[in-house]
C-alpha cells in the first residue's frame, strides 16, 4: 500500500503565482482556494458515515474500526492538507526568492539610471551657465545699442524741435514786422489777422508774438543801454500794436460769446472760451461770464432776496421765519449755481476755475448783501430795553444766518468750486461778528436778567396794596413775602434755559477752535453762576429781612411787670401776632432754603450734562469752572447759614415766650403737695412741644443732608440750654421733680426725631438730673456716683429744692464735696 505522503504529492499538485498576491490580497480567499478541493470529499465521507450509523439497531451498536489506536482517523483529509500546506510553504519560499532577485535587479538598474541622470544634469548645468553668459553679453550689447539709439533719437528730436522753432521764429518775425509799422496802423496785416474763420490761429500767433517781443525786449535791456534804446523803440511799437490787436480780438470774441450765450449756443460759447483762454489764461472771459449772470446784475433779484428772507414784517420777523426764509433763498441759490455748473462744464476748458469765481461771487455779493441787512449790531452802550428789540434777537439771527450759510457752503462745495476755500471764505463773512460775540452774549444775558428782575419787582409792587388792605402794615411786612419776592425754581430754570441757548450758539460759532469754544463757554457759564448766585442770595436776604422784622415786632411788645391788666392783655395780643409773624417768616425762609437747594441741584446737573464735555478737552478749563461754581454756591450757602441761625433765634424766642407765659410756679411746687402727683406734662411743655412740632415740620421737609443735621443739632443745643436757664427760675418739691421729669421725657421724645445722638444724650442726662428733686437729702450723694459728669449742673439744681434750707442740704453737700 503506498504511503500517505506519496499519495498527497500525486493528488495535490499546487502552483502559486505572483499574480495571486497583487491587488486587494486576502489571506482568507487564498486559504479557501487551497482547501476547497479537499473539503467537499471529506464532507461526502462524513455524510456517508452518518447514514451507516443510523441503520444499526439500538443496543446492537458495533465498534468503529480506527476509533481507537490503530483505527481509521476521524479526519481522513489531514494528511492531504498537511502535505498541501507544506507544498504551499515551499512555493512561497520560492516566490520570495524570486521577488528578492527581481528587487535586487531593479535596485541595480535604479543605481545605474541615477548615476547616468546625475551625469546628464551636470552636463546640462554647464550648458545653462554658458547660455546665461551668452544672454548677459547679448543683453549688454542690446543695452548699449539702445542707449546709442536713444541718444541719436534725442539728437534727432532736438534737431527737429530746433528746426520747427526756427521755422516758427521766422514766421513770427515776419508777423512781428507787420506789427512793427506805424503805431495804430493795423490795416496792412496779413489776412490771417482779419479772417473770422481763423480767429483761434490768429489769437495763438498774437500771444506768441507778444511773448517773443517782450522776451526780446528783456534780453536787449540786459545787453546794453544804447542798443536797448534802439531796439526798444521798434519793439515797443510792435508790442503796442499787438496789445491793441489783442484787445480788439478779445472784445470781438467776448461779443460773440455774449451773443451765443443769449441764444444758448453752447458750441459757439465753447469755441470762444477756448480761444479766450489764450488771453491771460482766460481769466477775463471767466470773470466776464460770471459778472454777466442775472443773479449779480439784476436789482430785482437782490430785492427779492430780502423779501424772501424777511417777508412783509422786515426785521421784526421771528427767527423761525428768518430761518425758513434763508433756507428757501439758499436753496434757490444752490439750484442756480448747479444749473450754471452744467453750462460751465460744457463751455469752459477749465470749469473748476470758473466755478471758483462763481461761488466766490455768490458768497461775497449775494450772501454778504443778505447778512448786511440781517446782522445789524446793536450798541452795547445804549441797550434796548426789551428782549424783542435787544441783543438776544441779534444773537439769534446771527446763529441762524451762520448755520444756514454753513449749510449753503457745504451745498456749494458738493456742486464743485475748484480750489476755492469755501469754508474759510464763509468764516470770513462772520469774522466781524464772531470777534465781539462773547461780549454781546454776556451783555444779552445781563439784559435778560435785569428785565426779569424788573418784571418780578413790578409784580411784587402790584401785590403789596392787596395784602396791606386786610391787615396792618407792620404785620403784613412781617407775616408774608409776596410770591414774586420769594425764590422760585422756575426762575432759575429760566436762567438755565437762557444759558443753554447761549451755549448752543457758542458751540455753533466756535466749534472749529476748542480753545476759543472753552473760553466762550466759561464766560457764558460764569454769567449763569452770577445770576443764580445773585438771585438766590437776594431771595435769602429778603427772607432774612422778614425774620428781622418779626424779631423787631417781638422786641417792640416786650413789657415790664408793673403795667395794668388792660395794657398787659393788649401787649399779649400783639406778642401773639409777632409770634405768628415769626412762624410765618420761619416757614418762608425754610421754603426759600429748599428752593435754593433745588436750584443748586439744577445748576450742578446742567454743568455735568452740558458744560463739562465742552471744557474737558482744554486743559485747566474744567477745573477753573468747577472752582467758580464752588465759589458761587459758597456765597449762597453763606447767606443760607446766616438765615438758619436767625431761624433758630426765632424759634427759641417763641419757646422762651411760651415758657415764660405758660409755666406757672405751682407746676413744680404745688401747695397741696401731699395729693397724688400729676403725671401729665405741664401746659408750658405741651405748648412748646406742639409749637416745635408745627414749626419744624417744614424744616424736616426743606432741609436735607448735612444742612438738616447741623441745623437740628444746633437747635437741640439751644433748646437744652434754654430749658436749663428757664428751670433755674423755679423751686421744686418732690412731686414737682416728678412732673419736671415728665416734662423732660416729653422734650426728649420730641428731640429724638432730630436723629442727633449728642442731643439725645443731653436730654437723658437731664432726666437723671431731675432726680435731685425726688430723692431724699441723704441719698443725694448716691446720684453722683453713677454719673459724675452732671455734678456741676446737679449742684445748681439742688439749690432749687424747696427744702434746701430747711433740710440743711448746703452743709451736707459741703461735707460730700470735702470727702470726694
């Protein structure tokens, strides 16, 4: 029986090729291709074995040969597969050897080709270097030949130019000889100078002849005096004749130009303009055309300008009407210039120059005529008495005309005006007004202030008889201040409105120069500071005068004790009237202070919102304005401080009057002291607290911040001192001490609304001090132990005890003081 290996070699011939590994190589596909031939046979054998096993009856299974050692293998294709895999490995090794051999051959070929390529590149580089050298030599040669040709061309061009110049000079000399005849005799000239069809050529030659003759005269003048005299006589004749001819020719052309202009023949106008441009660069033609425009020569146009701006009312027209009229007029001017620009562009060879002359003429003639009629400077010496005829109207018209004229200048600039400085020219129209603007603005603000003050005074005088008709003159003066004399926030708001309008004019007229703008703004704002400071200070002074008059009324009705009951009753009635006058004056001053604070707030807000941003760009301007504003506010605060002190005097005077009239001796020392004590505050205390609550209600509303705090603190100190002095006049029993303590509690609860800790502390100490009237004499020493600070006042109060002498408290206190 042949061996397994032999059978495998004969049954499985295998050949692997390189093509199997090219492209998308897959090992699974290669392996499947190798074993697919064997696997189907094995599958058939396996299925046959399975069918044979199924036919054996159960329980009679027989053993399968080869299942154990020495039997048939379970996988009979193993040997074939093993042989196949070995054969495959062998062929793969052979293929690798082939690949290595081929790679080695390719590598050798690449090395050989690379060597050959390098050798070829080296030869090419040598050839290219030689070629570059050849090109460089050729370029140098070409450059040399080009330079030579250029020199030859320049010489030829120069020669041609000299030839042409010589030819032209010969022609010019011939023509010059024609003009060098008898002065004024132009009849023998060539037909060129009389042919209307050759006017352009004649004008060109005439200008060249003039230049030639003038240049020759200059050279002769340099060479020698004698020769120059002979030459000059001949050339002067030629020059004079040429000038006459040029003048005649220019007049003919201008006449033709005017005729064509009337017929709107733009082509003829353009032809004439081109010819005329040879005479002084066409300046005379440009000026002639501009001067002949109807807007400059028609008197009715000028009158219509004024009528459009001012209307039928003339200078009495409002600034709104004037602004509307200027807008209409300037729009018409701009439209006219725009139409002229179209004609000028089509006619003149240099339209920008003509537009420059036209725009300048519009501004200097038509606009200036309007400004002269509108801007009539009022005299600063004799100011007009009313706003309508005063400086304010002039300033408003100045601002309106400046603004509208600036708009016109921008419109004309957009149309086109050549090299003309339209902005500078427009500014020059207002130079005379802008130089004195700040003085007029200050004078206007002062005038407005004076008018307002006079108006308020007149209204106050009208109100005065109505008030004095119902009460006595003295009482009227003390009780009330007319509304026109009181400080009004609306008046300060009006001051700010005036100033804001003035600042807007400053910004408009000085916006191009920050330093000038800052200076003008400071001057105008200083006027506002002066007005507000003066108005508020005078208002506070008038309110203080009312306080002074109320004080005079109080002093007038102070009487002694030795008077009849009828006189005392009358005096009491008058004292009540004086007290009412004082209370009214107090409230009026507090309202004045409140309005001052509101006015100052408006001023500061106006400075922050409007003035600051205009001053900040200039160094030092903002700080100086802040300092000036601080000074003005300080003046107002000084007047307010004096008045607040007078208010405290007024309040304390009434408090003292109430205490002196309402406080009874029996309040603190009742004859029936053994009866149960009265725990109510005394009538004097109730009246004083009621008065303070009523009168200070307006103070709590009017004052704010530090002003309120300092005022109430000072009033609390004065009240504390006044009460101490008042209680020194009375003797106190124990029950009276309790009632005093109740009064102190009432006063303390009231002053607690002051929110002043120092005042609260003082009244708390007063409550402790009142204990000297309540405790037994032998317990007085214990009062000083807890609060030694009240010892000085307590020593004075102890002397007011009704048992001070009977209980021999003086000797007791001396021993206490000696022990301490």
